[in-house]
C-alpha cells in the first residue's frame, strides 16, 4: 500500500501527521522482488537511463541483483547516468561545527548528553569569524553549519549564525551559500531560519525502522520518531523548498534504509511536488565512547553498490558523500553518481583555526576517514577529469525546489551548471591553487571547452573566463 498525503487535507501544526513509513510494506516490496531475472534488471537500468524516477519495486529489483555481473552493470549504468545528467561536475563544500551542546542521548554519537568525556563548546561570533576566514582562505564558497540539539541553538541563534557567516569576507573570499544541519523546528522556527537566506536545511532520520530508532535514541527530543520524520514537512510549510534527507547506514539493514529514503522522496514529491534536494548516506563510525561494531555492517562492496542504486533510483536528486569515508572509497564512488562532497574537512570544534594534526574524538562527533586538504581533493578530482564546482548560481537565481526541478529535469544541469562549475573552478585556480594544480586545472578547462558546439555560447564562456583571470569574481550563467 502506498501512503501519500495532500497538503490541503491537513495542517501539521494542528495535529500529528500519520507516519508515512510502513515497515511491513518495505519488507514486502523487497521480498516480492527477490532473485530478479537478469532481463528485468536490465530493463530497470534502461528505464533509469531514460531519466525516469524508479519505483520502489524497481529499486528493489536492483537491490536484489547480487551477481557480480549484474552489480557491475548497475554501476556502469550509474556512471552513464551521472555523465548524462550532471556532466563532469562535483560540487564542493565544508562542514563547520558551531556547537556540540546536546540534550539527546543517541547511542552512536559523540555529542550524546551522557558522554562526560565530550568537551562542550559553542563558538563565539569572533571564533566563527576566525573559522570562516580559514575556510575562505582555503578556497571554500559553500558551508554547512552543524549544531547539536539544545535550547541555546534555537531558530534565532541558527539564523543569526548564518547571517554572521555570510558577513565574513577576506581578500577574494566569501561564503555564498550556507546550508544547515540542525534539529527539527516548528513551522515558525523554520520561517525564522529561512529569512536568514539559508540554502538547504538538512535533517537525517538516521534509520527509517521505528523499533531500531527507539533502541538507539535513548532519551531526549530526538527519541520522537514522528516529530523528526515530519520535520521537513514543516520546513516545506515554512516555504523552505530546498531540503536534505539521509540515513545512517549500519543501524539497520541497508536494503530497508534505501527503500526508506525513497519512500521519503515519494512522500515529499506527492505532497509538495518536489523531492529533497539532496540525499546523504553516511556509514556508522567510531565516536567518543562508542566503538562502531554495527550488527548491520555495510561492507565496502555493499556501500559502493547502494550508491549506484540510489543514483539510478533518483536521477535528479543530489547525492552527498562525506569525509566519513576513506579516500579510496570516495575516489571510487565519485564515478557512480555522487554530486557533492566535502573537502579539507575538520569537524573538531575550532578545528580549522587550531589545525590539530590528530583527531580529538572528545571534541568532535565521529571519526572521519578522509583528511586530505581541499587542494589535494581538487587535484584528485581534476586528475580524474571531474570539474570541481563551488557554484551557487541556482540558489541566488531562486532556482530551488520545484523551480530547480523545472530547470534540471530537461537536462539543463549539464548545460548550465557545468559552465558555472568551470567559472568557479577558475576562481579557485586564480586565488588559491598551487602552480601545478593551476596548470592541470586550466588544461582540463581547455579540454572541456572543446565540447561546446554552440560557438556563441562557448565565446561567452571564454569571455567570462578571461574576466575571472583579470580579477572579476562571481560570474555565472
């Protein structure tokens, strides 16, 4: 049974909304698509390559395709789809942890309130300025601000912090998009945050399996499964149409979580006519006082496969791969459809300014696996032929939510976002890159310019590139 809602039929502030995740339904879908015929698997891949959103049943077919040959065909399909929809661009961002005060007791998290080892810090405005300056001096233009769940971090505090980050500018550096990862708010709270000009508001359900959710969220506001799963409905009611969802892999069976994510996508599309802007799929990692030995461990092979499956299932949804993963895994799954990554990541409170060489788990949420600098990540991407992007044009031109889908579905992501990626990459090469990276980057740009058959458009792009070289900034189509 499919469970959808129409926004005119209820007001989520007036009464609790019924949970749209049916665990029995998800397991039934997985079971009835066991042992799929290879021909059926190839039909599903072909449908995705025509840029169709897959149904839960079709996605379950891919999940149950376990032979090495079919898994490789799924991965190749994801490679092909990424090239068709997104071209060669990979968007880069950095996380900035603002405070680790927290009222929740989540078993897997270093910030949990019962963890007495955790050093509790909330950055002052002056400390935020110092962190942002360090990030700008590395070349970042896009940040996600991360907050624990605590009364101090209310909607006004989040909004004021976002405004402050936007105000910090150093040399040619500026932050052009501030995304938020924070606790669920009520509708009025989301309205307050939206007024600060944020980009995406990101809330992970962690696990879509209710019994497991209650086992790992021991106390605190986060223990309320229904309040959390309806959070992004409230964001949409507050006209935040750019939202991000995610599941923490390792808490429950990854096959269930993949379909849980897609059920969440279905719900948002059915009610608000637009799905999430991004999907995240972090794996459980060691944290302060927590040694990650998950019952539902997700192997590297399963992880790379599920990334490819997600890309085929939701062709136009951004997919975020974070520095939780080690460099070799990140370098592999870039090719399977990931569209956003962090680089030069430090999740320790005040970590960018103090530059501690070793991770201190008592001042951060979990262990990260990729400690490369932003330029090392840039250099790796360029070496693989990807175009690193810091573009925020759609956000400034109000191409978000439903408007973004109107823009992206016909395939304009590749046509417009790739040139904008080239322009922001040129900014980085001019302002921050070592000479070797600069030379490699411009060679890649020259190669990509040859792909533009529309001479008039290519000439416009070349003109903008020359203007960047002469010192102009923030040019985009």
